[in-house]
C-alpha cells in the first residue's frame, strides 16, 4: 500500500525518478514498425521511384518542368486551376448561405436536410458523374422538364457545364460541414451588438459574420480546391472534351505509354494539392486538411 | 416544415422552435425565406439524381418512363454480370479494415504516447496519401511494383493502394480519441494494480479508444468500397472492383443496367453512411449541446 501511494505521489512530482507506467521503448517501437513499414515501402519508395522516372523522359531533366513549358499541359493546368477555383467560390457562397441558415434556425425536418446535404460525401467520382448524367444528360430530368416546357431538350452533361455541376455536387457536402462547424462557434452577442448600434443587415454580414466564419471558409475552401484539382472519376465518366489535368495524366500513361511525362505531371499535381492543404493547416490548425 | 403555412409568429410557437434572441420579436424576414429556398434547392440538387437513378434501375424502359412498369430484371442482370466485382469490393473492404486495424490502432497509440517532432513529421507523411490525388499515388505504385507480375495481377495490389489511402483516417480517428483522454493516468492506475503492458493495452487502452476505432472502421470500409481514382489505375481484367465495374457499365451498358448497378452500390453504402452520421451525432457535442440548450431556454 505504501508503495502504491508513493507511486501516485511520484507521478505528481515529476522531478523524482519516474516509475515508468508506460511501455518501454522496445514495445513502442514494435507497435509502430508495421505502420512505418507500410509508409516506407508503399509510399516513400514509390515516391522516390516516380521522381527518378521523370528524368528518363525525352527531355531529360527538363521533363520536370514540362507542365510549364509544354503549351498543351500548361493549358490543361490553367483550365484545371480555373475550374477548381470557380467550383470552390460557388460552393463557398452557396454553403455559407445555407449552412448559416441550418445552424441558426430550428424547423421540422432540419436534421433530415442536414443529413441529405452531406450524403454524397463518400460517393466515388464515377457515381457523381452518373448523377450529372441523370440531371443533365440526354434522358436527364432537366431535359424532360425543358422538353415539356419549351419543346427543346437541355443537355449539358457532357460539356464544361456538366463537369462544373459534377464538381459542385461532390464539393457541397465537404464545404457545408465545415461552414456549419464554424457557424456554430459564432458569438451571436456580437451580431446583436452590431444591430443594436444600428448596423444594417449587409454590414452585419460583412463586418461580423464573415470575419467570424473566415477560418472555416479558408480551410474548407482549400479542401474543396484540392479535391477538385485531383478529381478523376467524374471527368472520366462524363468524357468531356475539356482536359482536366488528371485526365491528361491518365491518357499519357495508358494510351501514350509516356510514363516520364505522366510522372512529371503527377508530381506537379501532387505538389500543388499538398501545398494547398499544408498551407491551410498551418493557418487554420491541425484538424483541417484531412477529409475524404 | 408542415407548419410554415400559417402566420409566422404563431406558427413558430407551435413548431416549438427557438429562433434566438432579437429576431424572436420580429416576423421572419424575406432573408429567411430566401435562405430556406436556396437550402431546399440544394437538397433537390443532391436528391433528385439519386432518386432518378434508383428509379431508373427498376424501370422496365427508361425511355418510356415509369409507365412502362417496374422490374427487378436489371438488378438481376447486374448481379449476373458484375457479382464478382461486387464481392471482390466487399472482400477488399474487409481486408483493408483488418489491415488498418492491426497496423493503424497501435500506430495511433504510439503517436499519442510519444509526442514530439519525429511523431509529427511521421503523421504528416502518413496523411500525405490523402492530400495527393489517387491517380498520382497509383502511378507511383505501378512504376515501383508493376514489374512483379504475381503481385501486380493479384487483388493484393489494389489492397495496398486502399490501405495507403485509408490508413490515415483510422490513425486520425483513433488518435483523436486517445489524446482527448488522460492516457497516462489510466495507464499508471492500471500499472500500479500490477497490469503488464499487453494487459493494459487490451483491457484499458483499446476499450477507451473504442469510439475512435468504430468511427475509423466505418470510414475505412466506406472509402474502400467507393474508391475509384486509385483502383482504376491498379485494376486488371481479373481484379475489377465495384466502382471499376460501375465505370464499365456507364460506358458500355444500357442506362437501366448502369442505374441498377448504382442502386446496388447505394444499398451497400447507405447503411454505412447512416451509421457514421448516427455515431457522429452521438459522440459529438455533449458539452456544447448543453450550452446551446441553455441558450434556447433563456
């Protein structure tokens, strides 16, 4: 008994020699070994191989920069960046309005609405592409409606608008979750203060609500942007004429057997998405930046 | 929303809803309805294609619409054509779960137990496969291991990709729970009662980590079943998974078959998604909830 008491007393007084309750180093190392092995063998090593594979390309070391030097790849990069940025902005605006609404108001069916909006979170890109076909394809609901109204079928699933809609479809759940999480933390007293001082509604939004939401918006925007940059399944299903970067990588690797270029483009794409998420994580804290 | 037809103030009292503070005294503004309409439009945007594709999967002829009748013929045909892919996906998801449990849970414990620069660096490394597009990851695996024919053509190759992609989710989920509790005190308590490490690990640490393990497991299985970006690059004609089969059916089969296949996918994945949401609501906000409840009461 005395010994037990001593132990408790010791743990409260860290300057005394510690009776270690934790496992020793050997067991801890043993526990971590499988994980470290997985990461080293199946991630670090392949990463190094990819980096080396680029140098085998037609232009040697210059292949590393082919995304900037080749007009076709540069064009694809610009299109992908513009697309992802556009989707991010639209998703942020829509989700801000709707997310704030869902946090601030209580009404029957609210939890169902919340569940519904986050539903496609783990739909694979191919399924999202199919959803766009259902919405705006040749037999899609918009085609039927417009046919009934105007006698003309609206079909835009297979062009850039369809791709945009698809990206929006898988972005909304991610962004709305983040917006709702940060809207719950807003201090309502600040808004009341602003109102009672005579601020009109739009100024409350601009000067009080938006700054409060900003960290959440930045981190969810970054996740949305990075996901859109790397999305492959949706573009693959819709088979659009615009070449987003992942589609270009896929074509180079499988159809043209151009491994070096595919590797170089992959590294560029991976660096961009990683940098985007890492930058936000340093701004918004460690919990941001990991999402499906 | 069944009560929204009446006068605003009155109906709010019936609906038992607490619109906080100042706004309570004024009727709901135009802004409220604008936001409501936008939210409902977003819901329609998400829901309509899901319902459409589910219906199309059981319609005799999509081009004639629902009046052509309902049938399970297409679902049966999908099963004939793609049962191998569907079963392979289920098998892969379970294998992936087993690997991430055995590898990820101890790893999460070590990372929480030994905080420091090295641990943080390793965690960053571990989460990188999530940040990097699946396509790039698959390319890396192909370049490195594509030359081993036995491995390349076995489902283990796809399993490798899935483990790489899902492991961070398991580790994050478990380490979030473990770092929220006072691990050291619990372990010291158990140790002072004479429990050796393995006994403590299985009777103290694992039970305490259970919510995190559960959430991580649901996430891993859901992600693995739906994974396409990596799998499309890694698959061979003999190792097709469910989403690979989906892409195949969208490209080359009639619309009803693609829809029926999507229906099967939804049926598989919906219970997982619902379980995840229930679990999240359950765990989340005991402290926060009481705070907002207090506000509501005042």
